[in-house]
């Protein structure tokens, strides 16, 4: 029998990373695995250098320091299903059992409730030469743990607490926590997109959803000085900084939009102002997208949410772009978008009462079912290419590093 041990004073030494959807990628899996490893290293870099091992579908991250802070950063990396901070020891039964007792003592000291706790041991052996089977080691570890406490009862299905053991060739690891990651696909595996970012709730959520599917997202916003103050610009920068937790580095383009809006106000039908604003936004975003090798535009539009987001008006607006326009929220209701905004941490910034440029020269009665022919006719009276060229000359580029 393994003797009783004092609780482990030192923190975990490494982090086990699990992925979900990547396992279904067949012959392309290595491409996604290596992208995930690259993104894990980038995410951890602001906290600690790390060594990463990829073996048999398992990823092990070894930070030089601040293991739990690194673990919290890795929870924001797309492609990660769960992570487990873990303690290591020699890959032999007695050291594993001794370490398991110390880790369980520490875990029970931190357990939020009193009373009995159902638990089980689950062993995985990447080293099949280990002299005990997984089931045999489960029983051996459980026997030692149960002699140390009267709070635990074994329950193989639906246990409240699972003691995990991972046996590798050179070292074994013990853990009790599975911290959730965001899932999805590793960033950069689905190409580049340009997101038209307002200061509202929806477009940051759309960007996050695209990132979750593996896109690398660039951002463009529009600023109407002097009608809109610098606080509005700062708000958008703060939103991008928050989203940088999920992408490490983000690039934002701030486009001067005042001349375009005054031209539309003076020379185009009032009812079409908002639709024409957005047509110019699509054109400008497309030009910037080509510069950054982006293959699609991304918006936070939701069908029928406001007057410019009817099928007819979205058709008029999309016509101005020669890139595909993706709308992750097109069938979301507002409550769904708000829930996700709270979850990813953009909501509190988005609801700050700063106007965006679309509030400038708002029409009294905006068109609801716009005509593409009428949009094109209205633009015949505008100096489209000149307005575009001058706006692009004044673009401000802001590179934003990860929020730590």
C-alpha cells in the first residue's frame, strides 16, 4: 500500500491539450494539428515560452513558468476542446499512485461542497509497454486514494470527479480538471476574411464565429470626423483588442468616411442614404481585402433586424462588392447575439453609448425594400472612384497585439 502523502504544494508542471473536430480530418489532420500547435505557442508567448509535444493525437504543452496563466490563455485558442493542467512523475505504478494521492488531497481541499463525492480513475497509456493494463492501474490508484479519505465513493458513470492518468514513455501525468476550450478549427486554416466592424453588438460576434471556423480575420471600420468623435474610434479599437485574445494579432483599418456621406446627403435620394453608405463600405472593404489577400467579406447583418437588413436591401448592398459576403448571424435573433457577446467578452464595450458613422445624416424614412436599379442610378450622380480613392488615401492602419 502507498503511504499517506502531504498535499502537493507546487503547481502543475504541464498542460494536456485535447482537440475535437480535428480528429475527423482524415489525411489532412496533420495540417490542422500543426496549425493548432503553432497557435498554442503564439498564444502562450506573452506569458511564457513553451515546449510543445505532438504525439499520437495528443498535445502536451510545457511552459517554462506560470503554468496556470498559460492554461487560461490556451482556453481561448480555437481548435482546443479541453485542457488539463497536470503534475508529472516517473512512469511507474508506485510514483504514479503517490502523486495521485497528493493531487487528490489538493483537489478535495479546494472542492466547493462538503459531503460525499463520486469519483473514478481513468487511465490512458500511450506507452503500451507499461506493465499494467489501464484497468489494472485504475484499480491500483483508486485503492490508494480511497484509503486517504472517507469523502469519496466510486462511480464509473457520471462521476463528479475524475482522476486522470496519462502514461507516456518517459513520464506519467496526473490531473483532475478538464477546462473547456472554444472548440472549432485552428485559426488560419480557413483563409482570410475582412470584417466590417461597427461599434455594436453583432459584428464582433460575427468575427468571433468566423475565427471559430478557422478564418484569420482582418477588420475595417469607418469614421466620420467631425460628426463622430474619437471616443467612437477608441471603442472599436477596444473591441478588436478583446477579439485579439482569440487570434493573438489583429489588424484594423480606419477609413475616413465624411466626404462620402456628405456627397450622398447632397446628391442622392434621402431614403437610400443608409443603403448607399453601406454600398461604399462594401467597395472600400473589398479594396482593402485584396491588399491583405482576404477571400471574403464578413458582416454582422441579421435578416430583418433593421431597415437596411431586408433581403432586398442586403442584395443592393452586396452588389457593390466583388467578393463573397458572409453573414454568420443572418438567422440569429438579438438575444442569441447578446448571449454570445457576453460569453466572449465584447458586450460591455459594445453597449457603450458611442454613435457609429451610420447615424450621420440618417434619413427620416429609410427605404425598406430597395431597388438595385435605383441604387445604381443614384450613384451615377456621385464621383464614385474619386471618393473611393480619397478615402483609401486617408486610411489609418492599427496593428493590435493580444490582450493579456
